[in-house]
C-alpha cells in the first residue's frame, strides 16, 4: 500500500503558561494508507513542525518533509527505515525541525502497520513479550519546599513508589533552598521509594554550580540527577559524573537523532539515557538507541510528560528489555493531553505498567478531544494555500 495522506493537527490550551510543561500544546499526525490509518505525535513546536512539513524547497538538501512521505510504499518496518533515511537525505541541510516533525509521522507509520498486521508495535520490533516497568510519577517541584513535601506525600499515597521532581525553582535560587526541596521530596515519599531530581539543564555549562548540588542529592540517596547541564555539553556531563559516584547522572531527552544519544552514552558518563520517541526520530531510532545502551550497560528510560499515546510510543522501543525496568509516567498533564486519548495505560495490581497488547500503539485518539483544542491555521505563500487545518 502507498501513503495516501498525512494530516497535521495543531492543538493548544486556551492559556499557555511560561512553565516547564510540554502538555500545553501538541502536534498530532494522522497517516492514511490503503484501508488503514495510524496516529502519532511529536514533542515539538507545532507551528514550526507544520512549516517544516510544507516549506517550499530551498535546494536539494532542504526539501520539506512532505516530499519524502506522500506516495511512498508502506508495507513493512523496512519501509519505515527507508522513508526515515529519505527524510534525512532530503531535509538535513536547513530544516533542522525535520527530525522532530518526522518523529510524530514515524510513530504513526508504526501504528498503521501494527493495525494492518494486527500486532502491537513491540512485536514488530522483534520482542517476543513486553516486560512490565515500574512507573515513576513525573511532576514539577512546588514553589516552596513545603509545597514539594505535600506533593510528595500526595503522590506516594496514590500508590507510586518512584517519583521525580523537576524544574520549577530548582537551580534558580541558592544551594540551600535546592537542598531543602530535595530533602522535602525525600521526606514526603519515604526512604523506601525511588527519588529522581530533574534540573532541566538549568546549570548550562557551569560545572561548579551543578557540583554544588551533589552533596544533598547524595544525602537524599537519589536514583539519578537528570539533565543538570546543557543537553549537548557531553564533556561537562563526563566531568560531573566523576565528582560523586553516589549520584548517577541521567540525560538524553534533548537528543534529536541517534548520533547525539550514542555520543552521550559513550562519552558523557551517564548511567541512564532518557529518550523522547517523539523527538529523537521516532520508534525505530529509539529502539536502536535502547539496544546501543544495553550493550554498554546504560539503562534506557523513556521521556514522557504529556499523553498516554506518547507514553505507549515511548515504551515500545524498550518494551522487551527486562533490565530497563523503570518508565516515566505523566502525572500532571493539562486537560489537552488527558482528553486526547480514549484509553490509558494504568498501573496493575502490582503497581507496574506495560505497553498495550492491542494492535499498533494500542491507544486510541479521541476525535472530540482533537476538535476541542484544534487551532485554526492557514499558511499562504504567493497566494497559494500550502496548509490549512484539516477536518477530523
């Protein structure tokens, strides 16, 4: 079958706040081929992604993503790999957003083939079974240590034994205030739970500032210290990893291709590689990274802060890896992401989560949810309409 159409839906909350919460808007993709359709989403700026999809060609290495997708044969995973390579060859020079845009399309291609073959995506990747993962509740720090403490208590009482606090005020004040937040989080969840801290790259390339936080993190016995410095500051990651071996480092969500992730694994001294399937190039790219990490003794973890369709997509690449045992679980998404899907991935009686066994992603998209948050967009160049918001 051939790819007949790709529709891009720009979704947005009525009010978007200047906080570290990527669930306030989204770019959703619907791919149709033959009698099937697949859905995916990218962790990317929606309007920028639409532009990369339809921008007029600049030269042979700067094609819009649409040129590499429509009309292509789509019958097997090998076709997805071929299309992925075509996008890279055609859009690599001048449309950097193409990696992110294609991530959402690529997920939709896997979803479509899974539905056509009536198997979940993880089986298309070659896994015989999916291994349950421990979900960690992913939330923002409170504005004060007391708010962080109360958040921690609430989430622990909801049954989660692993919690990550990030962004918010962390790294924006004194070392002492940051330590107060960390100890409040630990006090709230207890010593028997996993605690992770996400600095959101706040320290950029400042090794000294990042190092000053290590003692409190060590005292609180954190499972990892996430994204302390800029995503591409691989050498700083390496130096920081040597400062305190009791504080494992995690990073990688800023990698938008396989090579960046592999570089961080090889040279950054990290213990956990966190990959956003909707950012790195899709499920195929994330699967490649997961196995690269496995062979080097680095734990693969998904990055997911938005919807349950994104959660399913992010878990497929490491679904069959038993040693990669923990998964990020979005706890505070905005209504847009809550209402985007008709089904959810819920913890089982043992508190674990697994990818759905239904075909494709195994998570359905709500047309009502898409319609409710759809942004009306029209892009015109020289009086020609290159894009207008599609109908559901």
